[in-house]
């Protein structure tokens, strides 16, 4: 399908159910190594209602407040450490890189629920919700498939929403990136991939990001008994080895997570 200058109509999406974008060429992973060691990173702090289970570093810079009540399966607290400082710089670089990519998939209507989407770079329109149900990301058999979704303002996932990644083999080289111009509100039960937001990243509690990250460039990340991991489960799980759907970035000085969790 050719790139579209106009958003897809709700009727067309409902009838087709599948949206195919052009798979972009990727010369290198988007996340640099120190940033890749973090499961949760906030510029103005991280708050948590215990207990949240984390696989990867939790950190903040320049504000050193990261709260407490974490159960680490890997990683540690990084309170304005050199690693956290570098990770924040890397986050800025990653956002600029993502937002500078060519749109290969066109513009999608606000609510992605009910769609099956192929790899590509997409713009998503603003709305009262961006995910009211199940979204499938279909890699068509490629374990190096990459998806980029760009939101000019908010990303809002409703209660009961889920992101399911299918047909990617073992998913070891898969990348999933959500670039959010303002705040990301993730109220669903599961989410997948790397959320890179300018403003607040939050959930209403009980969110599982089994393979991905919650990253805020300017504000804080708020956790409420959530589970966030860059490890992606065990060796039989989709995405294991991908470093949190970051295309398998090797870790940096943070010393955890990375290409094999």
C-alpha cells in the first residue's frame, strides 16, 4: 500500500482490519547502551505505590527522587548517577532520531484497537483514546521487524486494552517505539515496547510491560503496582534477547538488562 497523506477512515479500517506499511531500513538500534539498561527513567523523578516488579534499572536525572517499594528481577536504583545522566541525554537523542524518520506507513486514526499493523513508521492522530481494545502488531515472520508510532500530543490506552506482537519468530531483533509529544497514560492490562514521552508517563495500576520501557524526557514516571521489564521473560518468550523490543541493544555501564534481559 502506498503512503497516505490522509488518515485512514474508520470504515476502511473496520473493513480491512490490516494495515500494511513499508518496513523501514534500520542501520542501528534507536536506544544507546546506557539508556537501554533502564526499564523506567524519569527526568523529574519516579514515584511508586508498592510493590512494582522491575527488570532493569529505575532512575531519574536531574531529580534524584525514585521512591521505593520495588522488587528487582534485574537492575538497581540509579538516583542521578552518571548512568542516569547519560541515559537522559540518550533519551533526547532517541526522540530526535525517531521523530526525524520518514513516515513509511501513513497516518492512522486515533484509536488503534481492532487493527493488525505491519512494521513501519506511522503517525497517529489525537483522540480521547488511542487504544480501547486489542492491537496486533504482525511481523509477517520477521524477527527484526520494527514499528514506530508517533503521537503529536498524548498517548491514551484505556482499561482492558492490550498490545499483542505476533509472527516475529523469536523476536530477538524486534523494535517497538512509541514517541509521545506530551503525556502517556497506560491504563490497560498489558503494553509492549518502548514509550518515549515528553511529559508524564502513568498507569492506573496493575500494568504489565513484559518487554519494554517507560521513559520520560521532561517529567516523571508514576507506577502503581506495575510490572516493567526489559528482559522479556524466558528464552521461549517472544522478544527474549531483544533487550525490551529495542532491537537487541547491548547494555552500557548500567550493567543490567540489555540484549538478553
